[in-house]
C-alpha cells in the first residue's frame, strides 16, 4: 500500500524522484481554491523532504498561502528539510503556536540545525517551545562552535563497560526503557568514560552469550574530536566507511555520537558549496531565493570580474597603435585569452577537488605543478600549430601565425601553473580555494594572453 | 593504542586527515633503500584507504617499486580503495598469485566494483581467484547493467516472515551461524518474498518479546528497483535519510539490500563527475594520472573551445572597419564578453546543481527562466551604468558609454536565459547537462556580447 502510493505520486514513469506534476497541480489547485482539506489530501502521501522541495518550487506568494492553509497540520520535519535560506520566511508566515508545535515534534539534533540559522526572536520562540530536558540538550549543542562535530552529534548514547560480555550487554539492552531511535553500535568505555571500541548490533546478536565484548569489536573504530570541522567529519566517514563514530572531548571522554546520515548530508552541502563557489555564486544560493537576494548574491563576483576585465583591457590599450594597423590582432586576441581561461579552469577545478579530497598535499605539490606545466606545454604546442595555420590561411600573414602560436603556448603553460599554484596558495592562507581562485586564474590568463599576443605582435609586425 | 597511532601518523597537528609528511618520507626512504620490512612498518598503522591515497601521490616509477616491495603483504582492500584510473596499472605490476590473494580477501560487492573497470585478462584472473560460491554471486551482480542498483547491492540478507513477533525474530537471529558482517535492519517479507517493511536492530532489542514485528516497523521504509540508476539511489538515501533499503526485481521480490555507506560513495562520485564535467575535464581525472592521459583528457574540450572562440572571432571580423576606426572598441569588447560569460556560468551552475538535486522541474522551469532574465536585467543595468561612465571617462566619447551600457544589459539578460535554458534542454535530450553546457553558454555570451557591442557601435558611431 505504502509502496503503491510512492510509485503513483512521487516516482513518475521514469522511476526517478522528481516531484510528480500531478501532485504539484493538485497543490496549486488547492491553494487557488483556498481548500485546506484538498491540500492536506494532496500532501498526505509525501515524505516531509518532498513537501519541503515542493514548497521551494512554489512562487513566494503561493508559499505564504501554503503555510497559512497547511496550518496546524504543519509537520516539524518539513521545517528541518527546507532550504536554510527559506526557513526564516516560512516561519514568519506561521502562527506562533503552530511553530512551537512543529519544533516540539523534532529530534534535538534537528532543532539545533534549525535554530542555528534563525534570527533572535525565532530562536527564542523555538527554545521556549521545548520542554526543559530538550532545551538543556539543545543549548549544550549550541555552545560548540558552528560547523563543528559538537553541533552534529546526538547525545543519546548506548554504552557498555569494556569488561562486559555479550550476554550482559544483551540483557542490559533488553531492560532499557528508552533506547535511542537510531543506533547501530554499542560503544565500549573504560571506567573514565573513554571509548575503547564498538560492537555492531548485528555482531552482538550473532555471538554466543559468553563472548567478551572486546573480542567482537569492529576494526573500523575511530573517534572524532568534538571541535573537529564538520567537513573533516564527513571526509572521515567517507574515507574510512564509518557508520557511526563516538565523539570525544579534549580529555578523550565520550560526549556524543555522529551517524553516517548526518555525515552524508554534510558531504552534500560541502559539495554544493564548492561547486557554487567555483562559479562565483554565493553559497546558500537556490532557486527558491527571491530575485533581489539572487541579484545581490551574484553581484560581488560580477563586480570583481568587471575590475579584472578592465585590468585586461588596460593591457590591450597599451597596444592600440598595433591594433589600429593590424585589425586582425583584435579579431584573434580573444582566442588566445579564451583558450588560456579554459585550460586554467580545467587545472583549477582538478586542483580544488584534489584539495577537498586531500589528494593534493605538501608531499606531491611540486610534482603536480610540474605535471600541469607539461600538460599545458603539450596542449599548447598542438593548438599553437592549429591556430598558426588558421591564422596564416585566414589573414595570409605567416608572422601572424607565428605570433598567435607562441602566445598560445605561453598562455597554456601559465594557465596550468596558475591553475594549481593559486588554489594551493589560498589554501595555505586558510582561504577556501574554491571561493576566489576562478577570478584570479582568469585574470592571469587574460592579462598574460593579451600581453603575450599583442606584445609579440608589436615586436614582430611593426 | 590504535587511537594514539592514528593521532601520530595520519592526523597531523591541525586535526585533519591529510597524510602526514613523516609517513610519506618513511615510505619514500624505504623505496629508495629497497627495504620491504621498513615499508611494511611504515604502512602498518595506516587504513587501506590511506595507503591507496599514499600510492596515488607517488610518482609512477615509485608506484611500481612500491607494489613490488609491498609484495604479498598487499591488502586487497587497498585495491578497492584505489582510483579507478590507476587500478589497471597497479594490478599489472602485481604478481598473479598476489593479485589472486588480494581478490580473495575482498567482500563480493567490492570484487564487483573492482572487476567492472578491469580489462579482460585481469577480469578472468580475478574471477578465477574466487571460490565457486563467491564467483556465482559476483557473476550474478555483473549481469545487471553498469551503474544500476543491482551492481551496488549486497546479497546477504536478514529477512523474517511478516507474521513473526520480536521473540521469534531474536531467537532466529541468535541461532544463525553466519549473519552478514554489516546489517542494520531485519526485512519483513510476505510469503512471496516481497518486502513489506523493516525493523531496526535497535528497536528489536528494545521491544518486548510478544510484540508483533509489524508493530515496530520504521516509517522510512522504501524499496529500490534493481534497475534504478545508482545516482538516483544515492539521491533517495540522502533525500529520505535511509540507512539501508531492500532492492526488488520487477515482480517486487527481494533480491538484495543497499546500505548507506555505498550510497555515500556514489554521491561523492556523482559530485566529482559534475564538478569536473562543468570545467570541461573528462571524468576519472585525478592527480595520479600520467601526463599523457591528462593531456588527452583535457584536449577535447579545449578543441571545442577553440572552435567556439573562432566563431566569436568571425563575429568580430565582420566589424573590422569600425574597429580600425575606433580602436577603443577592441579595448572594451572583451569586458562585455567576459561579464556575459561570468553571469552565464553563474546561472548555469545553479541550474545544473538544481537539476541534480531535482529542484528544477517542469513545474517551475518557466518561473526560474523568468527569474534569471530579471536578475540578468537588474545586474546588467547596474554594470551598464558603471561601464558607461568608465567608457566616457576613459575615451571621452559619450556615445561609446551608451553603446557599452546597452550591450552589457543585452548580454547579461541573454546570459541568464542561456544559463538555464541550455542545461534544461540538454537534460531533456538525456545528455548530462554538466557535460556540455559550459561550452554552449560561453559561446552564446561571446557571440552575443561581441555582436551587440560592435554592431551597435557600427550603427551609432559610423
């Protein structure tokens, strides 16, 4: 039954997970008819994550109607699935008691995730909605720095003294009243609460009662420092195939546990950040942002690009007399710059990705730089020959072919070098290499490209 | 102890997971001294994933020495952690009996992952190394299409009839001899082996013996069709916070199970593919590739770029007379093209990412296109004013300011439109939008930018 619903409503013919147009249509109809019952019926089969996606796809007017009409049905989980940029708006449309109820429905780690992006009045409202126990837990989490393991971890733990055997542990678990909803390991601790290993529930179930817990621990065990950056936490889960990992404080004492589903969400966020930053788009950019927000967010990098392209124009301006005499130079010069920009972006992207996966390190950086220069040289020579021939055929001036060929080689080698050295330098300076590298690299390839081509032309052709 | 080693050897001072220079140095020393014992000692504390990373960072000569010297110590898991582009090389350095032993050490799903990228002779060698049971399992997996759920799933399952209660299930599990190494749920099936729900081991442990299994199933339950694309599988895990999901055939019968760690690895690969494709770098590109491979891989998109930039040059060539008369045009024209290219890349990247996360759908595509055009218009007008003023101040010709301003507005609106419409069109044609969009978008912005600027100049200034 559940399966049928899913197949009909959210998985259309091609089997992917795009929200079905039919559902979208019913929701729009319900909004237009101001019909709360119809809206609730259309949403009933959807997962909260799909409801959140659907809200993101509505126009902002429809979104306000949606929240009003959805009313007290509003599922707390939808809030935590929403795009961070949109939450504040949605919450401001909600009646205070609906918001309070939605917050109460959430697990404490989701409340933390929700609260950390809210403005002061909403934060207070959310905290006030919680009962005392939960509020203490949430406030403790918020006391750790943003984007640290401390913010990610859950505090509900299942631990056992390391000297226990399987039978003792099973009996203990069977007698617990409130085991956490999600847990995959029993963490073994020493008398000072320092984790020393963990046992999967599957292994526990499959072992004889007399087996010592220490005999069936997993090799994959490793702990996460509570102050570790969440990006590094995600890296560790992916690199070491962890399912869950105990989090420890500075004294190596157990303070929480992080599970892979949270790590996977962070990995996805980090990727989104990288890809958007590489394109000069501020993070948290999404299709649901308003025009004004999007415009503002894209503006800074366009402004940087304006300044750097004016810089390139200043280089061209130095050679106005040659250009006036040989207009062919004006026709051909964008080719040299464009090829350099492209080659630079290729090197840059590989380097930024390699820095993110920790494959580009101090141990191999010089070899990588040399390699990029050689790749630039080889491709440069090939395209130099092609463009040289094109130049001669097109304009009938052999020296023009030579000039564009040499400029091409120079610019592609420089592109390879700049593509690695700029992100590596930014990383050393503790600046995210994805953030600013693009603008730097294309500035270098534009300036070098125009200068090499026009400068050489001035020497050779005048 | 384990923890100390990790802290000392792979987690340097700043707490991240970059391989320590000290370890890298010891390995290089051992290679130089041709000392197998020293190499084994340096590698002993490392996780197979870190050993693989370390090998990727060596030069290809060092790599060959490494494999020879590592010899029979070679851990099968290192093979499955290696970059796909590198495996073939590494295996060709290995003695056949070492390779066979390494394959035997692996889980069957890792063997599948390894084999699917190998050439014929190595595939056969790997299959021959397996014992009969494992070979059958591997060959069955390989019978599913590449990049499908069938290739990802493991076949070791823990199922229970749906009418069982907690006590029966626990007794059954306790009496099993060979439970899978990793499992998180007991899958409930009907008499025809169709999965109808699942129960987490934690919930099972925490429930009274008499409780019916159907009473404690998880809401998150959903099945994955065996032919589903692995990218969609990863999406489902991330979207619906799944930990494991049963895989079913066309008759909805249970054939395997996929766990989140595999889904996370796929998510990471898909991201890598997107980011590299957007930059015009072939997939499977990594720092460990040889110069010749890297050169070959980057060549095609540079060649495409050459053709498209020649196209842009042809546009410029139409206006050579205007340029000869007003060299300022040659100085300023790259600015218009560059701003358009940048704005186009911004829209494009947001659109490609939104397509990947299924946030850009047929339901909202027109609204998104309209929005991008408006964002382009607003930023276009702002930069038109700025550049108009710069143009006038720099060259003292008011009409030149007007021309560059108008061209800027036109190009930024076109950039916004092209940035969304091109990837959406490619997606409809079943071409990966990340793959070819960049070249198309910048061609459009170059051609439109040069044409609008020079064309307008020809009309206004001549």
